[in-house]
């Protein structure tokens, strides 16, 4: 798996590609633990074709840390096989999942009080 970090205003975007599984999750875990001050994160999964339980656990931990800081972790652009895994594990109810990256980023500005 490969990943890169982008920013859009105050939103951090993690762009992942490949298999997000136990063999590749350590890089993401390290990034999340090193950036606990980041509160608005979008994980772009458009190029991810598989996630396992270790990857799901890492995303849940990231969501927990961002919510503790008054933010959230959004998921964007899930491929059908990945979306099915979220549905089967019922994590689609815990995460805010968006059809595309722009929607996921915009949801942070809409969620802010006026």
C-alpha cells in the first residue's frame, strides 16, 4: 500500500492506494499517532481495493482521536468491495462515508457553527 498526505485548508487528506491490511497498516498507524493534534481528516480510499480488520481498527482509532479533539475522520470514494466490508461490519454506521473527496472535505465546513 502507498499513501500520501495532502491538505485542503484545515482538512488533512490521507490518500491511500492498494491493499490496506495488516502488512501495510503500520505506516498509517505511525502517521496517526504522530499527528494526534490533527482534528479534521479525510481518508480517500478511491484506490484501495481491500481492507482487513487491522485496517478497520486503525481507522476506528483515528476516528476516536479526531473526535476527542472536536473534529472527525471522514471516508471518501470507497470502491464497492471495500464498502461491502464496512456494511458487513456495520462500521458504515459509525463513519461518515462520502461518495467523493470534495463532499467529504466540504462536510467539515458545513458542520461548523455559523
